[in-house]
């Protein structure tokens, strides 16, 4: 292809998806050089693109507006990419399976056609982060590895992680590592947790930075849960290449941030959809002592639907670790259930009384079931 502007000639290497807000980037590389340039193009909001008939005009418009794009070479890849972005089934779309689709046979050095989204970055030698592994390989979730073999035409890959070779079909279990600072909106993967190993490999984005404590609040992409995590337990990744299944799951699970309710109230949200925070006075998100034990004094914060309680202190009666909720007693004697992200530790109970509180709270929790 030609240039993206003046100066040295450039070749279109790959497309980059931006999910929020929707957009697509055209990555050009200088012919005979290492200079890379990305041209970004905004796309309509997801609410305006629901069907294949909405995607086709967008594809044709992108091609018409950029001299580096041609229908013959790039239309199939763009249809697939936008289908992925808007979660629209594009099977059977005109040109999707045409003879010139993604890989060009007449010019094998030009990777532009490879920019279907799944394939473009998955080349041998690329550093990736493992996610969603099952069975014996689950211990590697959140760890970095290197693509040691890539059969992109068959969708088969081998990734070497700590000397072990993991064979994959497709790219749903890898995301691209990116050497980037941890700032708000950085895409990350949680790694290296000891007690909450099920969270290793969890994808999210940084929503708040606590530089003084080297901790970051991360919103999980799939569940929308909120976690407070140490810096060393986060790996930055390229947010343009996140499996569609995870993004779709995140959209389905989103709910209001706060919903404190009295004990025994019906209609409580399922645990999978909770916006919760593993955090507190020390330790990483894996440590059990991140939960404030029964008898602790806490202050309520961040409530949006029951703002009158913000700033009040309460006593922790019991802890529901699975759902990241506390049962608390307010100053007026009323008992409430509240998400862990909405309490801040004021003081822990004396060591001698902690055991009694725990025993009593477990009985109280049984009565509340």
C-alpha cells in the first residue's frame, strides 16, 4: 500500500480495535525502516450498530475514505473486525470468504490482510499473557510466555511459559503483553495471587491508582467486580486484543455499583454480578487478611443509593468471603449487609476478642440464612 501521508512510503501492517469508545486504528510501518504510525478512525456507538446491515455501510465508508484500503484486499478483514467489535454475526457476509480473504497470495510480505484481529499480533516471538487456562495448566494463568510456534492458517499455537510448552487452539487463552505504565484505563491481567488463585488471569482496567501504597483499583472486564491489587500482581496488556467472550460477558454482568440491603432482603444480586472490592489494610488481593474480621470497626463510604449512611461507623458482625459482603451493625443498632468496597477499616478488634467474635458471627450468619 501507499503512505498514510507525506514522507517515506509506508505499508499497512495491521488493524487495531478500540472497544471503548468504538474505533479502529490503521498501523503503518515505514518501508525499509522501523517507524510505526497509527491512524485512528472513530466508529459509531454500539447502540447504533446491531445488525450486519449496519456494519456493511461502515466497512464501505472506511474503504472509500482511505486510499490505503481496497475492497479486494481488506473488505473481508474489516467485516470480521467490525463484527467482533459490535458482537454481530457476520457469517455469510458478502466477501467474507472470498479468494482474497485475509492473507494475500500475491504479496506474502504484506501483513495488512492479516489484520483480522485474532491473527495479526500472534506471531512467533511475541510476548503474551496466559488467561482462562483449565486443568493442569491453570497454574499459569496470569503468567507471561512467548509464542514459540504459530500455525496461523490452522489457528494452532504453542506458548512457552517458564520452560513448559502449552499447545493452544485459537487465541482465547492469550492476550498481548504491553510494556506500559500502570495508569487509569490501562488494561491489565491479575497475576501471582496466592490465596485467591482463581483470580489469576482475570482481565480488567485500572480505575484508580493509590501511589502511596503501590496499590491499584481494577475493574474486572468480565464480571465488573472491583479489586484492589498490589502493583506486582498486575501485568499491563494491549487492550485492543481482548477475547470477545470476555467483553460480551462484561456487558451482560454490569449492574449498579452499590446496593446495600437489610439482612434477609430478597432480590439480592448474584455473586457473579457483584461490584466488589478485595482490599483493606495490607496484603495483596490474595491474602485472607484483606477481609476485615468480625469485631472490626469500619466506616461506610461510596454509597450512591443510600448516601445518608456515608461517613457512619459500624461494627462488622460477619464476613461473606464468597460474595465479598459484610454484615454490619450501625450505631442505631440496625443490621445491614454491605459490599466490601463500601467500607474502610477504622480499627481491628483486640486479638483476644477476635476469636469470640468470629465464633459468634458464624452463628449469627447461620441465623440469617
